C-alpha cells in the first residue's frame, strides 16, 4: 500500500510542477499561444500547481493534511472544468482538455491513495 501512496504523491508532484512550469511561461510571455488565453485560468493553474506540490509532500509523508488538500484540488479542478465547459464562452478547447487531464490525474491519485488501500484492507 505504501508503494501506491508513493506513486500518488509522485503524480501529484508531477502534475503540480507541470502546471507551475507551463503556466508561468504563459504568464511571463515566454510561451505565446495561438488561441485566446484566459489569464485568470492560467493564474489559477499556477496557484493550484503550487498547492499540488505541497499536497505531494503531505501525501508522501502520509500527513492527514494530504487527503484534505487532495480533496480540495480535485474538487476545485472539477468545478473549474464544469464552469469552463458549460458557462464560459472564452475558454479554448486546449484549456478544457488540459483541465480534463488534471481532473483525470487527480481522480487517479485519489484512487491510488484512498480507494485501493481501503479495498485492500478488507
């Protein structure tokens, strides 16, 4: 079970670092996109990237705060995906797909960290 939790923490670190790196490049103008960029969404992604890196640390150390932050990140990404998909006319298809990717990864992290270990304990 510890291995599954470590994999979950590594995934959280990876997705967080990726969000910080890619988002910062866009915010600094280093990576120009050929589609409409929602600066607020990119800023959100960088902030949640940092939260994801913090979450990875707490998941790795098996601190209870890790589960809380994991739930927060997944819920925030899911709400954001619903919003940009259903209520925003400005969100590019690439932004929607990137958020779907984040939600999917966080579901996998949650399954690895919570669901499978609970199942294996039974």
